[in-house]
């Protein structure tokens, strides 16, 4: 992409990953502009974050629609109105139907707080602790109709300590989210990352496995670490 890419971000809550992306754009680590932040919750703090950054916000309240499909028809109409190159799900707590997923199939990104394919769905930190896993983490992936099941792009792991509870583990994972999500968005906006026929391609090569943050051998992740957002 020659011009800065247009990003639409969907949120439902606090928007700390939204803030991490805003910060990365401000630091010129992502060559993009966020054209709109859309929430299904009117009191989502992420809307305040966007307003403070001068970003247009909208609310599409799912409670105002008779069913999921009616909500998704309105949501995709609003998304299309901003002509996004990529749509970023940043804590958007709605299961999307084909009405949204299909038109955005190769440009819909999500972050999930587990090392996928482990622990799709909710309560990932609790489940990792209950299982006794030695490590936990987060995954950036292309979103599909399969819940948290789309092709994984990039993962980051954290060790699970003997004294961890859900809160402490979640905080360490969130720090990694604030690095890997802006990094993956930057790759997409630079034309380095794409989805072809259900497979992830990076720099013109198909990935056999997700990239791991700890295995990246350049200074790029460190730059995002220094500008990552607070929770």
C-alpha cells in the first residue's frame, strides 16, 4: 500500500489494545490512520480513548436490533462507510456472522489471550492455570467464522509462575498483546502480511507455523515494546 492504510477498530470495553495501536501510529510505527472506532457498548472506555485521540467514534448497540443478523447488517454498513483496508477487533465481544466476516475475510484481524489453538473462547487465564500449563500467551490471527479459529499470524508467550492467579497472569499477557497486535497491524499495512486461500503469507512466503515474538531476530518488536499502551 502506497498511502497510509485506513483502519476501523471494533471494541466493546476498555480499549487498551486500541490505545497501543493509537500510540504506535503516533510514533510512526504503523503507517496508517484510524478512520473510526465502533463499539457495541455505549459506555466502553475505548470510546473515550478514541475521542481523546481525535478519532471518530460510533455506537451500534446490539440491544437495539431484533437479532444478530440485523445487528451485523447495520455494523457492516457502518464499517464499509469508512472504506477500511483492515478491520481490527480489539476486545469486541460479539460473535460475528457471515454478513460481517465474509466481506472482510482477508482483512479482519483479532487478538486472543491464549496460545491458540489452546483455550478458544472465554476464561483463558483460568483454564491455563487449572491445567497446570508452564506457559501461556496471546495470538494474533485472521478472524473467520470459526470462533478464535482463524489462521494464526503471531504469538507471544509468558511463563506461568507458581504464585500466579488470573489477575497477575492476565496482566503479563496483556503487556505482550500491546506489542504483538500493533506489530501485526503494521505488517498488514506495509503489505508484508496477507491471507491467501486460508493460509498466512509473510514477505511473500507461506508460513508453516505462526511466528513467535521471541524468535523474531530484529529490533522491530523492541520499538513496539517501548511505546506499548498501559492497561
